[in-house]
């Protein structure tokens, strides 16, 4: 017996209907209870992680920056765990060495520079003679030059004592620094190894649309990568450029001022200008007009133009349109809340917060239309 073929709209068996969940009042209460317990569990985890939160946050940002290297290793057959561990440990060694070198340089050479400054301000010193000549001219304007001279000496002594205090404080932070590095390494390994799982679980658990959750997680990853590469790495490059220029033009302690230029580059707007412009002007004022002009021109071309318009765009890729007021809030507010590490955490927090607000604005506009 020949069985005729089924028509496109026919089916061989009755369609099985999907089971429909009946949401009863008891089920609703159960969901609310589980939601409350989930919030309590999350709050408990956050509270316990607060003492090591800086290390965890830096580790996540480091993982985002290391993602291309991790992907390169995976394409060459390296196991996921081995690749993540290699990236995390290697980056930790580089970061800890750089931080130790910069801190040691700033403290030790800063103390030496202050000693030289004190000698220059002592009777018979070059800076003291220059200041006395300037005060002689100011005397005709009825300015109390004796008070100015005393103030300069007292400030120099005060700076020297502060530098000694900073040295003792740095030594006392050794344990906390090692603890931060330890958790930074763990967080970098975990994020590299399990990022896809983190995103998937976030999409299931967070009370947002999956598309919005995925976009926010991707935003967090890209912001972290941009802050580390576009700000920190560019700042290091600017410091190296500046230190070379200072050494060529005869600026005292070029390594110290190069490290200072790298730190100043984190300030939005003016940045490294806060260091290399006053140094150039000081050279010109001290009678070394040629060296001062060369230092100003060189720094403008390398520290300014080359770093901001060629190096930073290649590292970051594209600029984010963030108003200057928010960048200043990120800098000064971040330092006030988190300390020196706020130079990194502040911009990440502000940029991510603005991204969340923009996503909410788009969703509100879609609901209104």
C-alpha cells in the first residue's frame, strides 16, 4: 500500500504543547524569597571582598588588557589554564617591577634633589644668590624680602622631612602591596579563564534584558582595557620620552622628572605640561635659554603631539566622548576615595557609570516611543 506524502501543513502526530508554568501566589513568594537570599549572598561576598577589592579590580582590568595575548596563546594550542596562568604571572612580575622601580626612583632621587635644593638655597648657593637679587628688586615695591627668604628655607626643610616620612610609609606598605599583587594575579587568571561563563551567568541572573547585560559587560571590558593601555602605557611612554629630553638638555635628575612626567600625564587636559613646561621656563630663567628652548620644543613634539595623536590612538583604537568635567571628577574624586590607585579606578568607574546611564536613557527613549 502506497502512503501519500504528507502535506507541508500536516503533521504525523498531534502537536505537543509546551508546558505552561502556572505562577501561583506561593510560587511568587518563593521567587521573592530566593531573590532576597541572592541579594544577601551577593552583599556578603562584596563585604568580604572589600579589603582586597583593589587587587581584584586591578586583576580584572589586567585580564582585559591581556586578552589578545591570551587569545594568541590559545590559537597556538596552549591549554586554557596554562595560558591564563602564564599571562597572569608574567603581567604581575612586570607590574610589580615597574611599580617598585618608579617608587624607589621617586623617593630616593627626590631626596637627593631636595638635598641639592637645600644647598642651593644655603648662603652662597646659586639659587640663594638669584633669589637675593630678585628680592633686591622687589624691595622697591615694599615687599618684605626677609619673610620670603625665611619661608623658602622653612618649606625646603619641610619638604625634606616629608620625603623621609614618605620613605617610611612606603616601607610600611610592603605587606599590603604584596597582598594586592596576590589577589590581582588570582583575579587576572580567573577572569581570563572564565570570562565567557561570567557573562553567561550575568545574563541569566541580572534583572535586565540579555542584550543590555551583554552590552554592559562588554563595555566594562573595553573600558578597563582602554584605561590601562590608553592611560597607563601612554603615560609610561611619555615619561621615557621626557626623561631622554631632560637628560639631553641637562635637566638635573632626568629620571626623577621623567617619572614625575609619567604620573602627571594622568591628569586630564594639562597632563605632562605640568612638568616639562616649568622645567623649560626654569632653564631659560637661569640663563640657559638654548637648552630651555630645545627642551620645550622636543617635549612638545614627543611628549605632547606624538604621544597624544599617534601612540594613544593606536593603543586605544577610538576615543570616548566624555566631558572634561567628568574626567576631572574621575581623577580627583578617585584619588580622594581610593588613594593613588584612584588614578586608575576613578576613570574606569566614571566611564562605566556613564555607559550605564546612556543605556538606561536609550531604553527609556524606546519605551516612550
